[in-house]
């Protein structure tokens, strides 16, 4: 390898990876669009003061800072920083565009940058894929967030995903019911780990946070289904959301109310949800909820919002493991050889005809030595190779070789195009 | 507006702009793919030493620098910088991936960042759209670069674009022919401005750079078509490229050899080309050429390459002015009203049916007050509005209103879907 490197934690996406990624992005974009979500793009850099203090002390440390350039900049002065998520920029857009008709449904699929310690599978630039509905308190919005995730995963070929649903207000009610309203966040944080550390682990963590044995016992009773006082409304809301999801075409049983679901981020204010793929070995592939206090941060007023994020990296990983990608290893469909310089125009005319029919066509740039040209065609994964020799060129025909079967025949160009299509 | 701002020279792309941009990107991507070009993505940040010294002193000053983060970073230390173009990252990718089969055809549509003084229409983050063919000296590659630009512009709806073609070696021969081989760059720089400053301007500029009157006269003779000694090969090459373009389906007359075409960048080594849209009021919408000395910068050897860039910002501008966008002002096709909470499921079932048929569908989140819901439907540009009242819900029907004609009728859901499609 030459003496040139990438920055720490950064990576290139070479064509095979990019084809997979574009397949996923194009698919989810089509689904988002069918639900009326609209595309938004914000710049990679924000003003430093827009970002600082929004992600906690730890987050602040992971924000990449950019030096001020151009006139008036003192040496070493920082005035910009790299986008850390897509939610703070959305809040800024809402504040700066008060005339946007609400509700505003937007999707945004763009990279964010975090100076995390790089690990296997964790990079300092990674794609976020968010859909959010800003400006409505309607439960229809929650239902559409769940349905759009279900539709996106289904369009990608998943059939076994499960969406878990809960409401932060029920967890809050639970904390009150066990006389721990002042330790609500501690309780939620512990419950959130149930999957990872089990009931004993959660019990120990709660005790470590000052819960008494009777309180811990009561927490588990409530998690097991005992009704939480004062939360009848939220519970009924979850049932309504489930019913609305069915109407939107989400299959029966795919949405499951789960009283243990907490979702870590403490900005959620109502329903929360996440999606898991059974036996995938990774955590959730999607998570979201209602967060009515956040989007108004720059607008000076509360603006209700609900949204959901798709974890594209995890989705790509599972699709790869399960072989869910349609034939993305081949970069082209047809490889057109060039017999010699004199027959190059005939080869190009063939390429043009296959392209017009929607095929991905590579023309060889090395006339002569057909063996070498076939070797490259094989490397590219071409399904068909075309040869236009002197005889074929003279009569508007081509030799067409099916690389899978090895069959080879000389046919008029139009027929070759029809066979490949 | 709230007290929150964007960084200098940065902008958001709200949905109407994004829809236009995605239309253009999706179209050109489809064309690039049909020519066998493969997608590549590189990180937004490169190591500072990868970028410095590659763009001249002026360029170096415009590179955004990013502070080092994480362990071991001295306060204020810079180790990364924002990507300034897509060519240097391509050269780095080629050096770091010696096993990539050549020729490597890649396209890359990604933002770059330059700390230029912001002006009307010039931003500090902007999209570059490059296709390059690395690892071949074949003129077929030049022809495919011209043909892919023609195909992309044609797919976008342009019919009047003209591609000008020249060869840097002819300009070099011209400098030698007028005894100014040592002032080749000065001569090319002057000729490059012919469009802007006219013959008199170029003559003055050449004289200012030490050319004598007889030399200037001879330059114009050569530009007017006198044969340039020692350039017979390059001239014949341009004719061959023109013929190959015809074979690739580029219409006759679209490619025009123009001895005055220079293209400013001094790294070109062979054919150069650019595309203009007549009467568009902007300069070229595409430019490129062969640059055999650049891609090997990190590999320690010359690697031949030819490439072309599409100026998406200018293309978008012309398409906007000419009204070439297909109906991108509407964000949805169908707006489904919600009569009341009880009929919400019936409304969602209708939404689901229209979505399954490929329509973009927004569901109202405000039950009741149909007037208000119609108003929002109008704002979104919906072509059709659907009402599912108590009578319709009972019998699986919907009221369908055509917003253009004002016609309204009650029909079974399936028929409504068929009418809209």
C-alpha cells in the first residue's frame, strides 16, 4: 500500500459496498415518499453554538470542530462544527422557516460525524436515516411512524421483524407508583437494560440506585402487567396506535406492546418504539418515539414531534448475512469486447443498443486478445459477453455468450438485446 | 426568525429544492450506471497532508481544517481537513487499493467544501458530480466520457447542448509553432478567455505576456484552422473520437472540434472537452479531459485517466428557468382526510391502498373541519383529496375529489385507486 492513509475511523465505500448501500437507501426513500415524507438536506457544518450543550458533556467532547477561515478569523478560532445528529439541525430548520406548513414530515439520510474511539464496525462518519413528523400531537403520526418502518423493512425483504411499543408516561407512572418519582430516570435506565442483564441484573441495579426490595418487587409486578395507576389513558393510546397500524397494513402481531421497553434517550415524552430482527445477533434496527420538548429548542416554544430512525448499518449487516441482496456483486450486465480498432464503432453501436434497453454495459478499452477481454468480463460479473468480429460487423450481427451456461450464438443485434433483457 | 443561524456560505435544501436535486441525481446516476460506471464514496474528511499542496497556494487557503479530537491530540492541533474536490480522494483510493481491476470507471456525487468568499449562487458546500475512467489510454474512454455526458443531459430533457472538443497537445504544438514553448501556459490561459474577452482582449493579454505582434497574428491563424506542425496525430485522434461518439449514439453535430478550447486547469495532458447550453446565460455545464499525470500522485507512477464533471448547480438553474422539471412542486399525489376518530381506520385503509399503487399519500392528522383539511391538501399540491365519511366507511367506498377539475364522486376504494393511477 502506498504511503497515504485515511483519517482515523474513516473509510471508503468501494463499489460493492456502495451498490448495497444505494439499494437500501433507494428502497427506503421510495417508501418514505409514498407516506408523504419529504426530503431535507442540511449542511455538514453547523455553527458551533448551535450544537454545543445539546448532547450532554460527553457528546460535546465528540463534536468535530472546524477552524474559522477567511477574513476576520483569529488564528485557531473555531466557529463551526460537524453535524452530530439530524435532530438538532431539524430543530434549527423549523426555527428558521416559520412559514413551513405543519405538520412537516421530513426524511433525511445523511452522514453525521462523531469523534468516538473507533471500533470494529463503528466509524467516525456514519449515515443516519431519520423520519420525523413535526407539529402534531395526533396518534395517527405515531401509527404512521410504525407503519413506515414496517413498510421499509418489508420492501427490503424482511418478514420477521417485530416492533415493540410502550409509553414513557407509563414508566413515569410506574416510578410514581413505587414512590420513586424522583428517581424516574434511574429506574428507566435500569429497566432499559433488561434485555442485556436480565431481571437479576436490573434488580441489583435498582438496589444500587437506592430502591428498596419492596419497591423492586413492585416494579416487576407492574412490568409483568399489573395496571399502573393513572396511566389508563396512555395504555388506551397504545391500543389505539396498534389498531391504526393494522388499518395501515402492518400485519397482525408485528406491533407488540412491551411494558419493559424504555429506549435510552431521556428526551422522549410519550410513546416509544423499537424494531428488532429475531436471531440477527444485533440490537434494534430502528427506534423512535414522541419527543414534544425538543424540536422547539430554537423556536422558543414547545413543538410536538414524533420520529423514528432506521439503523442502516445494522440493516445492511443482517441483509448481507442473510443473502438478501439481489445480485449486487456484478457491476455490469453486458461486456462488449472490441475486436480491433476498425470494428470499434460496431462494438459501440452494440453497447448503445443494450444500454438503450436498460442494461449496464461496459465496453472493453483493449482491442484484440479476446481471452484477456473475457477475463475482465468475468471479473466484472458480466452475465453476457458480446463479440463483434469482422463477419458479424459486416452483417449487423453479434456473437452473444451467456457466461452462466457457456452457450454462444451469432444473432442479429436486436435479437441479442431481446435475449439479454 | 429565531436567534439561530447557519454558518457563513452554507444553506439548507428544503423539500422543493431537494426534490429537484434528487430528480437530477437519480437521472444521471441511472445513465452513469448504464455505461458501467460504479459508485464510490469517500469520507468528507481527509488527512491534512493528503490535501495540502494539491490545489495551489490559493486552494490551500480555502481548505477547511478540522481540529484533532480524542486521545493524544495537543490543544489546537489540526490533523484532518474537509474534502476540497473528488479527484484527490480518487487518487488516494487508487493508491490504497492496488487490487482494483483496471480500467476503473467510477462516478461520485458528493459535496465538497471550500472557504470561498460567499456570493450569490456560490456556497461553501456544494455538490460535485464526477465520472472518471482510470487506467486506460484508449480513445474509447474519451468517447465514452463525451457520450455519457450527452446521454445524461438528454435524459434530463436537454436537446440543444453542444460539446466542444480539443487537445492540449495541439495547444502545446501551437505554442511551439509561434516560438513560445516556454510560455505555453500563458498562451493557453489567454486563449481560454476568448469567449469572455474576445480576440482583441486575447491579443492584448498575449502582448502583455511578451508575445510579439507577429506571434499573436500566427496564434490567430492557427486558431482559425491553419494546421499546427507536429500535431497531425492529435488532430486525427479528435476525428476518431468524434466518429466513436456517433457510434455511441451522440447525434451528428453535437460534438464540435474547437481549436480555441483550452479548459483552465493545467493538469490536462490530451483531449479536453466542455459542454455548453446555448442561450442559457451560464458558462459550461460540464468539462473534462485526459489527465495522465495526476491519479498516480500517491501511487508513485503515472496512471492514465480521463474524466468529466457535471456542473449540477448550473444544470439545475437552467432546468428551473426553462421549466424542465416534471411536476416537482407537489409533494404528494393524494391527501386523505380524516372525518373523525371513529373513521380514522377507514381513512388509513384508503391511504394504504393508494400507497400500494405507488402514490405519494398524506394522511390528515386533524380529524374534523374538512375545510381546513382541504386547505392543507391544496398547500401540498395534492392532485386528489379523499374523504371517508360515515356512509362511505360503512360501504367500503370513498369520496374522491379531483383538485384540478373540481369533480367529486363517491366510488368503491378500488375504483378510486384505479382513477388516480
